[in-house]
C-alpha cells in the first residue's frame, strides 16, 4: 500500500469509527454528515470523496466492524486449522461457548450498529457471506464428516441462518438476555432433539 492509499484507508477507518461512536448515542436517521465529519475530523469534501451518503458509509462500517471482529481470531487460525486436520470429529464442533461467546459479546458491544443492520435484512445477511471462511474452515470440516458435496451449501445455510435468526431476535430485545444464555440456546437448538408431538425431549 503506497502513501496515498494508506491515507485514504486511514481516513475511511476514522469515518467508520465515527459512525459507530455516534450510533451509541443516537438513531442513525438523525446522524448527519456534518456530525460524522466533526467526530472523524475530516471535511465534507473528504466525506463525499469516499461516499455518496450516510447509508453508503453504513454499508462500509458494517463490513469494517465484521472485519475487525474476524481479526480477533487470526491468532487462533493455526490452532484451528491444525484441529480441523488432525482433531477428532467431536473437536470439530465449533458451536460451543468458546467460539460463540466472543461473537455474541462483539455484537452486544456494537448492538446499535447491528440493530440498525437487522432492519435491512439484505444488508445484514450480506455480512455473513465469508467466502474464505467457507473455503478454509467449513469445507474441510464437511470433508472430515464425509458430508455429500451437494448437501454442504444447505448445511452451511442451516447453521448460519439459524444462528443469525436467534441473533436477530436477541437484537430486538436490545441484547438484554445474557450472552451465556443465548450461547447455550444456540447449542441446545442445534444439537438437542425434541419430540414435539409428545412435548418431550
């Protein structure tokens, strides 16, 4: 990255973080370009050099927030990849508090951003399409479990959209339910089987 590209990137990050900061205090519909520029310490012409409007910035800010979250796991990448290759099948179950709690805590800490995103499903779901994550994590796991190739995209959709459905309900209540309870519910709903006809587990 050359100097000009670096400057452009750093300015964009400042505006992303400015929007996230403002969302902690007020509704998105009341946030103005002027306020974003003041918090980010840039002028209006710089804002419009990057974005057409505040919705355009919101789109990028969601992507930035998710990228920031995923970066937290980069230190564990080697360990996870090793586990995928040599671990037992039980160790390949990542729907556990160890992996879910950091994700849920991140959403809770940035809930105003995600609450806003949940009002726009197309925008919200666009953020969970992690091609690299599928290629390097889910695909090898499915291979280890000998899952039929034509079933894999459906299995991924079942997990991802099921979890995101729970998260969206949690967002509707402003994340008042404790993270640990939500994490346990996700594991419970995915792994426990219920006999609904008899009302028994």
